[in-house]
């Protein structure tokens, strides 16, 4: 065996880096393995909420992080197809990131702390029984614990035989802001049965994407093409990138070995209502690192993420209800022109998790009647 690490992290995205940086700050030097070479492209709308921003500040220890953000928006708009339903101004402005820039900054932060990272590793083999990894070049590294942070199609899912039908599929394209411009965070419904389309400002570009519960019968490229045609935008010749995403199904990682932890998308940690994944990626990564400092990492980690799992499960119940035709029709009718409703939801359930989804529904009934 060439090298041994207490912790090996598979994946150098936000979840992996959230774990790796937290470990480094606590005196544990992990090894991070990623199939890509950074910077690299990543499918993501790039929304950064207030709760996520606090985690970012912690990773960078209060250093200036303004350069990480490509745009700040003070407005959120909802549409039924191409008809605007409501325009709202949440209490706090919304930050956005380009994931290639943001993820690379996290990797550089980890490197600055002296962390080891192996990039461009696509053909490595994991021997779970022997707790060692054979790298593509033939060298081997041993480990005590392994953290999977390698996305919704994680290698760990092969051990559990996870079905893609439990995930969402997303596709996006970037267009120059002089081709189509918006300064607001725009969400479009009624193009997809179990999902939505986003149009988010990214500075010199605008990110346009679609995501829904994965359906083999859907042609996501055609759906996105239909949408941009409604906007009057031609994306012919522009690169579309897609990915599988968590969508309300938390991976049952208790069935895996006690030395295996799943974080971020690999663990199914993403909000099934807002679609936000960055917060849960950074938070579960940090929680895994703290758990790895204890005598019972798996037990400690699973206890620490219980509140997130409840949020996801409650959100999944609400999601199933929301995308039924009857509820959607009622939603479009009720939310039209009601900026207060959108602001309440965004301030309390997107910017921060001040309440659970099910509790917030009952609270809002009282709020709107004040």
C-alpha cells in the first residue's frame, strides 16, 4: 500500500469540500478524489440563500467572498408558462454563483490549507472489504473511512441498487445577457408535469434550465427548446448540459457499512420544493467531518442530519401534492398578484429554514389574515 488516510472523500464538489475543509481545520488531513480536473462545468442554477452564505463565510473564515458571486438579485418572479403571476421582493437579496468558479474556489481553499487532492481519476477501483483504493496509475491508498460526495449518480448507489426514477433530471443552457436579460430570479411552471423551469441572471450570461422527476419518455432538450422559443431566444448551436439530481428521496445509507458516509447529492440531500442543493451539500459535508472526529461517526452523522431528512421528507409530501393538476390550478389562482405570499415563503423557507414545510402552511393561513 502506497499511502494511508484516515478519510478518503470521493468528489470535490461543495459537499466534498465542505467535509474536507472542516477536517483540515480540525487537524485531519483527508485525501480527495475527483474524476474531473478543476475548474469544470457543473449543472446548477447557482442560487445561494442566506443560510448557505453563512456556511460559505465559515469555510473562508470571514475573508472577502464577493468575487465568488456573479450576480445579486432583489426580485423573485413566478410564471404560469409565459404569463407572469407575481413579482416579489424578499427581505434579503439573492446571490448567485457560476458553479465552475465557485467549486474551483472551494478546491483552492482546501489546497491552501494543505489538503491532498487527486484530479482526473476516472478509473479507480474501490475494495470495500480491504478498505483500499487502486488508482488508475496502479498505486493504492488505504482508508479508515470513506465519504461519498460524488453526486446523484454516486458510486455508492451501486451497492444499494438505487433506481434513477427516484431522482430528477435537469438540463440547462447559458445565453449571453445581451441575447436575453433578466435581473430577477424567475421560475416558470406548467411546462413540466413534476418540475419547473428557471431563468437566473449570472452577470454576463443568463442560466436557463429545466428539471423534473425523471421520466424516460420526456425529451428535456425539446422541452427547454420550446420554452426558450417562447422567450424569443435561439439556442441553436449552444451547449446544453444535463445531470441527475436528488428530488426528495434520501438515500438509505444506514444499510451501508459503518465506515461509509454519504453527503450532498450522493445522500439525496436537496430541497424537493426549492431545488436548492448547495446548502445541504455544504452542511452535510461539515456535519460528516464533525462526526468523523467522534468515536461513532456513522451514528453521530445520522443523528445530526435528522432535521435535514425531516425537511426533505416533509417537502416531498408537499411536492407530490403541489404538482397535482387540481392543486396547481388553485395555486396559480391564489398566488396571482400576491407578492406577500411569495415573500413569506422565500423569507421563511428558502432564505432560512425558520419553520418546517408543514408548519409553515398552517402559519401562513394566520399570517395572510392579519
